[in-house]
């Protein structure tokens, strides 16, 4: 069914329970989709929503069980309550990076979130990642909040951060050895000393605190070791809701692990399903091997990219001088910790000569953009 452009309005529940309706092309003159307009159209499997639509009202597609995918354009400002409630085969929603207001139970009963919302939302532009790193493959350096007998956590972090920034590396501040308070002290200094640099935070075991600190101290990105795959279905629903709300409130790029080092796989989903879900829950997927300092298999990176295609994948562990070029060829950036340190061990301190050597070899391949201070 094709509605002519002369139609400017449609009444609520206009096509409710049209049992033989299979496809609809809406009028380009419409600016909203009315309440319950296609509710219980159980054979409807194709709908084209025009660019001019700004509002999709309550229950518009409720129980349209044959819908499998839908495209929501940038002009949509709000999706009402229970709009896609009971759309049990709606596996994919495509929408821009800036998402509309989403009503209560808008995606209840759709696959992938145990009834919370949808399985796969694709950022049509990867805009947040590209805007932050200027379409370059970032090299991120770990600040593990360690200390020595004659150097405090903060003073050591300052020294290591200055080395990273000198070579265009983006610091990632993490409570690997220290505490969340140590990370806050480093971030507070960073916010004053280098307010325009690109830097991030990972608070192990407390992703809510990571978002809070990022917002308070101007961090550009947050890392979470695992955004999906590590929880059972019953636990995953609550986790998904919390993460969704935090991302709605925070203007940061989220780096999220899938099948991450040291994390169990309890989801009951396939790798492909976890990756597709990861694409919704973060802006960049982080791929690792089995543990800190252990190589990330190139085959695993290739397997991830085969599923997510152009969605960014950063390699998050085990990068060495020998593997750096191939890592950057296959992936979209890297996080380096142990190799930059004394003895190439996580317990060491960052050594400038190691940083310089890796940056030099990557620069030879021209796989990564240059720049000294990120956004400075």
C-alpha cells in the first residue's frame, strides 16, 4: 500500500488489525505516525518511514510480529510508549547517532534485551568515534595508577601522561593498581593541566563511577571491560537499562569489550549475537586475548570485523613492537599498556624510548594520524 503525498494526516488506529496488510509506503507529507495506526497488523513486514516524520505515537506498530527491521531517520524527535511492543521478530533498527526520546516499553518483547528494547541499533555514521579521533586510528596508552617507593600515584601518572602526550598518545586512566580516588586525582590534574587533550577513564568494577568522573573532569571516552556476553539473561536486562540511561546522559565515546579478557561468557548467545549487541551498547568494540600482556590473536580481530564490518574495533591487549603494524592494519586502533613499561610488564613504569619506538614504526606505515595533544 502506497499513501499519496496529498495525505497530510492520518487518524489514530486507521489501519488497526488489517490482517492482510503486508507493506506500507507512507506519504511524504506526514509529520507524525498516529496512535495505534498499524497495531496488530500481524503480516506487516515492510514499512518506509519518510524523512519528514517527527513523532511516532503510542502503540503505532504494537504486535506487528512480521517486522524484522526498520529505519528511523534523524528528524524523529520522539518514539512513544509501546510503539514496537510485542514485535517479536524486530531484530534491527537503524538510526543516527543522536537518538530520539524513547517512551516506556517502546521495544518490549523485541529480541535481544529480555524485553527491554531492541537487539541491534546501528549508528549510521560512527560519528562520535570519527569526530573524536578525526578519522584517525588512535593509539591509547594505559595509566595503571601505580606508584614507587619514592613517587606517589599522582606524580608517577603525571610523568607517564606527559610522555604519552609528547608522542600523540591518548591516556586512559584506570584503577588497575590504584583506587577510584587515585583516578579522580589524576583526572582532576589532567582537567586543569591539559583540558583540550583526548583522555579517558576506566573504573574497574564500577562503570557508573567511570561515567561520573568522565563528566566531572572532561574525559572524552570511557572504557568498560565488557558490555555484553558476561552476564546471564536475567542479569543482562538490568545491566542494559543502566548502561542505556548512562549513555543518554553522557557526551562521551564508549569503548566496550566483547568476549573480553578474564570475563566469563554467560549470555547463551553466539559470538555474532554478542557483537551485534555490542554495536548497540558502545561506540567502539574492544577486542583482546586471554589476559593482560597476552597477544590478541589476529584471527580474532578478523572474526570480529567480519561481523561488525565498518563499526570500529580497537585491539585492547598484548600489542608489541612486532605486532603493532598488523594490529593497525586489521583494526581501528589499539590500547597499549605492558609493552610501554619496564620489562614490558604491567608492574613497570612507562619508558619514553619504548613509546617513541612504537610511534615511529606506526608512523612509517602511516596507519595512524599524527598530532601532539589530540584536541589541543
